[in-house]
């Protein structure tokens, strides 16, 4: 559906509208860049957290096996138990960080989708106003 550019009867009106549209396009382009950057960082961070979680899972399993085979009076036992507690705590912290609030995730997805749709609409409006402006006399 075409924009109602015929409502604009002078080049000055077109210029005003184009200024507004350009400003809005810049705003949406920045938002789109920010969303893309946020998604890229989130993906990288998720990969890092996943790798750390896998390492902790392996270390926890190794320490559990080691403790099961270790004598109760071993000098190493208190240190191994402390390490195990630290690894289990860190693993729990990672689990809490990776579970995202579904409402927040949904809202972010809606925002990103709105921006993705809005940018081409603004570009189309700019193109139509620019073409219409060329048909008007100063």
C-alpha cells in the first residue's frame, strides 16, 4: 500500500517529512544495530557459559569419583571437598544465569521484530516522498 504522498503539496512539506523520516530511520537503524549486537553478544556469552558448564560438570564428576575412592583421613580430602563445593556452587550460579525470564525474552523478541519491520517501511516512505517531491515545483 502506497503512502499518501499526495497530501504533501509543496517541496517544503516534503522536506519537513523527509527530515522527520530520516531522523526516525536513524533511530531505528541504531536500535537494530543494538539488537543485532546484543544477540551476537548473547550468543557468544551463551557459548562461553555452556563451555564452562561442561568443564564444571566434568570436574564435579571427577572429584566425586576421586572422593569416593579417597580414604576418610586423607590429607587431600578437605581440599577436594572444598573444591567440590566451589564447583557445585559455580555450576548452580551458571544455571541461574542461563535461565532467562520468558516474559523478558518475549518482549525482546517483539522489540527486535518491530524494528526489523519498521526500517524497510521508513525506507519505502522516504523513497515515495522523494519521488513525489520531484514532481512538485518549488
